[in-house]
């Protein structure tokens, strides 16, 4: 699928996105959606006025939680329609339209106390995920900061294979749903320390930080 088609897909989804995720009721892929976003904020351990960047902010459901904690929030997304929804809900958030995999615009050339992301990075293969995490950790995190990633994740390859059978009708072979143990090993190799917590039947939260920092 081309980049334009991919962006269009999210533009089209923006109208119904909140209704779908908030009513997913235990199904794949959004089982535990709200609980998972809450867990990101708990693990982020933020204080008022901390600066947060939300990668793939979508309609702003994760960002809203950081705003509620008194944080100063930036959000980046390539979908104009998703950003329009976020702008309506969260006028105080600094929104930037950009592709995460391209060079980031000037507004994002800065460091944040926390960088967070929910249900976005499964779009990328493991190598691309790790490259992006490393780039963010080295160039966009304050000392002692960390990256929190919530997504469709499984603890092991075997668990992911079982899940692909269980949810065969909904499973998307074009997505790169995470496997925690292979992710942690790949991150270790590039100097990123990763921890993982499974939260629902198909979702969990990673924390990434530069090894030895903080
Ligand atoms: C499934 S939604 C998740 C939205 C929100 N983070 C949440 O948890 O509800 C994925 C979002 O990531 C954005 N996205 C996907 N790939 C992207 C990319 N390469 N660059 C920027 N945004 C991207 C989409 O436009 C969409 O808003």
C-alpha cells in the first residue's frame, strides 16, 4: 500500500475511530484499550509541566490522559483528519502533521521528558521499530527520560502464533504485531533497555530507555 493510501485509510477511519476502540468489548485488537492507555500513564510516572510527545496521536485518547496530569503535550500524526479530531478535543496540545519515518519538522527537533505511543508502531517491522526507538531515545529524550509504547503485543512468538489462530478472522498479516522477547533482545543490541508488561489478551506496554541512563 502506498504512503498516500495509508494516510487516506487513517483519514477515513478518523470519524468512527473513537466509537470502535471504546466499544471493542474484549475483542482483537483493542482488548483492554482504556486500561492499556491508563497503564502507559502510570508507568510514565509524570509530574505537572513535564513535556510529553505522543507519536501517532490519532484522536488524542492517550494525550488527553497526559493533559489531565498537567503535562505539556505535543502530538505528531500523518493523518489530517485524525489531527482535526485531536484538535477539537485538546486545543491545548501542540499538533504537528508529519510521517514518523521521515525527517521530523523543526517543531519536533527538541527533547521531551517522556515520549509515548499507542497502537501505532505495529505498522513497522522490527528493524524499523528499533531504528525509530533508538533515534527517539538519542535525539528526543531528556536525560532520565523514557519511551512508553502500548500496542498489540504478545510475550513470545508462540503466543503470537496462537493468537493468529484464535483471531484468524480479524488478524492482519500486513501488520507487525509485537513479540516482547524478540523486541527486548533486539533493543539490548543497540543499547536500549526494555521492559514489558502484558495488560490484556492482546495488548501490553513497553518501556524503553538508554541503558545506564537515568
Ligand atoms: C490505530 S491509530 C492510534 C491512535 C492513538 N494513538 C490511540 O491510541 O488511539 C494509529 C495512528 O497512527 C497514525 N500513524 C500511522 N502510521 C504513521 C506514520 N508513519 N507517521 C505518522 N502517523 C502515523 C495514524 O494516522 C493514526 O492516527
